[in-house]
């Protein structure tokens, strides 16, 4: 792997990268290639299939956008027309951001037409754009497949497919869409797959979508850390019922910083936003989650993008690929499902050459063993001590709970927190059986665990959940209202 200090400069690729693209790269402020760009560009520009693994913030977006822009230039010089390149991203936000970088990259080349095809936008308008012809299409899987089933979208000329954040494409439920897309695209094409981590899902995708003589590239193999050097990270052990107090104090202490706070459910994001913004007077707070409309999500991201100091409360919707400048802190209020998700979350800070950032992971005492798993994944955290004093939030909590809608939101947030444990892989670390649900309820401002509706399926795939629920019931540690469907 080329060391950062000895990587070539973009101007050394004259003749392989067109003059308009080089001018755009210079305008964007880039001079020297990052490690992943230095490894990928020579092979990708020659038309090879690429599987690339690199840390988040390593510059992989330009590593695949530059080759596809140059591929389109070759097609246009040959007087060809059609859609030549497709980039697939797992989320609308990542697709939008990739599209934005693409616009900067083709700013000196007016002949290239592009399209952003994502959910939440007008299908008819998108169909018109595709019918008129877009040389490069950036899309999410579901919406792309929708258009591939229409007559308006001619994808018969596609000669390059890029799968970005590939490990998440399957996790977000796009497995069937991706299979159909790959089957419909021309077989003779270049395919590039990029990800921060590799998993069984990505290996299956590689076998189905790529040629046997592909180039496998990793810029993490020779490094003894799985996260970037400029990231200072630690963890805090906090008693469950004081988690809200801890978050309030953290936001007060970092109010002059730009922060992302990760939660495990949409309802938890909304609950904490409502309480901190409306009842605690923290005005520099935003929230984003999957239940918001696309226009709301876009507006929130744009506001946070341009802010110098702001806290963004979010789900893992914002953990993948978003390149937001100058994020000072990553706060994992709810722990991630596994070590890979941890790496993606903290990758929102310390992005780019010489960048720095901080990250803190909040754990309940019963979850401390998660640190061992992070160490095994070459992620090393310092232990941070708790503060001695907190603000007395009890009057604010009691005042907020007088609003029946807010109390209902607290119950729903409690339920979302419990349900999130079902998808965590490390069951003995994130264990519902040893969880004090009354303490969890108090962390959401509730006096005791509420009667919530936990649905337990009778199908085979849900039998483990059913058994767990029965064990919790025996211990008297389960909400009393249970719906079995």
C-alpha cells in the first residue's frame, strides 16, 4: 500500500484523466491522491473490476467517480449515446451526496448529463429525465429497479456499475432488487464494489456481480487500527436511568461544537429531540430519521451541513457515507449493533487528510464487554469517567409528562429501544434478559415500565424471540401487554 506522503498528485494522471476533469479536481481543492485513490485509479481507469475496502473518510467516492466520468468521455468522443454508468447507494442521503460530488467533478464538462433517481421524488419527472437520456445515473436500489421495469429507461448501453457501501445494500432489504438489477444489466461491463467493511453479504454480491479476474484492494490491511489516526475515541459506563442526564450535560458542554448523536430507533430520536429542544431550551438541535419525508430529511442535512455548531440527533440513516464537513463529535448514545456499525458511525468525523475528531460511546454496565469486541476489531477506546454532577431535569421531565402526547412518545421511544435489541448480533452483551426495564423506563422519563405491545411471531424465524419473551416473563421482566400474531 502506498504511504500517504508518497502518493502521486492528480496532475501526474495527465493523459489518463481528461483536462476538464483535472481542472474540476483542482477547483475542488484536491491535489494529492489518498491511499484508496492511489490504489484504485490506475486499475479502474483501465477498465478492471474492483473490490475496494477502505476506512470511511478515505476518499473512495472520487476513486470511483473519476473513472466513470472518464468512461463516459470515451463514449461521447465515439459519438455514442445512452446511459453508460450506474452508481447504486443504499440510502437516499448517500446517493444525493454522491450526486453532489459528481456535479462538482463534471463542472468543467457540459456534455455529460446525469440523473439522481431516489425515492421520495416524482417518478414521472424521473422517467422523463431517463427517457431524455442520462449518461450517469446515481440511484438507490429500489427506485432504480422500478424504472428498469418501464420502457422509458434504456439501460442496454451500461458499461459500468458501481455498488457503494455494498455491505449495507443487503442489510437494508435490497437483496432481491440488486439481484434483478444485476441480471438485467449487460454482462460485458465493468463493476466496482466499495465498502468500509466486508461481510458474507458482500462476498455473495461479489460472486454474483463481478468477473473472476477482479482486483481486490484494501487500504486497511497494513494498519493496526480500524479507524483513522485523527480520531480520539473513548467510552463511558453510565447507569441506565441517568442516560438522559448524561446526554443533556454533554450537549451543554459541547454547545459550540458540531455533533452527531446516534440512537437505535426513530421514536427515540424524536423523544430526545422534543425533550431537549422544547423542554430544556437547547435551540441548536436538529433531528433526522427514516420516518421523515425526503424533503424534510434533505432540508435537515443541508442545514447541518452548513452549520458551524449544531447537534444532529439521528438514527443509522446518517451513519453511511455522508461527508459532512467539520463534525467535531460522534456520540453513540445507543450502542451499535456490531463493530462494523461502530466503525461506520465514527467515520462521520475525522474525514480527509489530517482531519481530527472525537467520539464517545455510552454503555450500560451490563454492556461493557462490547469493548472487548471492539478491541478484537482493532478499535481501541479510552475509558472516560462520568461527571460528578448533573442538572436537575426532574422538574422539566414532570412538566413535559403533563402533555399526554409527549408521554405517549416516551412510551413509544421505550418500546423502540427494547425492540432494537432484537437485531443486535451480540446477544450475550446486549441481553434483554438481564435488563432492568424499570430503569430503562426512567431513562425515558417514565415512572415505571409501561404496558407496551411487543409482537411475537409464531413462524419459525421468530421462535427464538418467542422463547426469549417467555424467559423474560418468568423473570417478571417484561411489559405485561403482549400481542402474539
